[in-house]
């Protein structure tokens, strides 16, 4: 399944199901239903995504430091997975454009 996020201000942003679901959960939206981010909700949505990115990066740094302290290597090299920061960058860009234009972002419609 794909999530297709649409707006009048930008082209569509398409995400695979696990990534789109995670983004919607971060935003407090139901990932199983069509939805909308209204213009007045956009600043909070951007902040929620940035907080989630910061938390993921802090957790990654903590795990790396913990592994280093134990003399172990990380089981999954960071280079082999796509971080949340990279996955949400196009969506944050879309939200910022919509904020400037005063339009909403929709999905599932």
C-alpha cells in the first residue's frame, strides 16, 4: 500500500505503507482513514516531525555509544538504513509550502 499526500501548493508526496503510517502516527492522525492537515495544524505537524527526528537521532547516538562502551559493533550499520530525517524531509517541505500558501494536505481521498 502507498500513502499519497496531496496539496494545491506542491506535487504529491508518496510514501510506502510503513513510512506513511509512521508519519501519520507521529502527527496523531489515523493511518487507516483518509485525512487532512489543516493550515492551522501545519506548524504543530512540522514540530512533531522534527521532534520525532531528534528523538530517533538521540536514540541512535545512545545505542552507538552503548555498543562502543561494550566493545561491540552495531548490528545494523547506520549507512544501510534510511533515517527518519531523510524519509520525512519531502513531507516537511510540502508542509512548509502549504503553510506559506495557506492550504491543506490531504491523503486517502
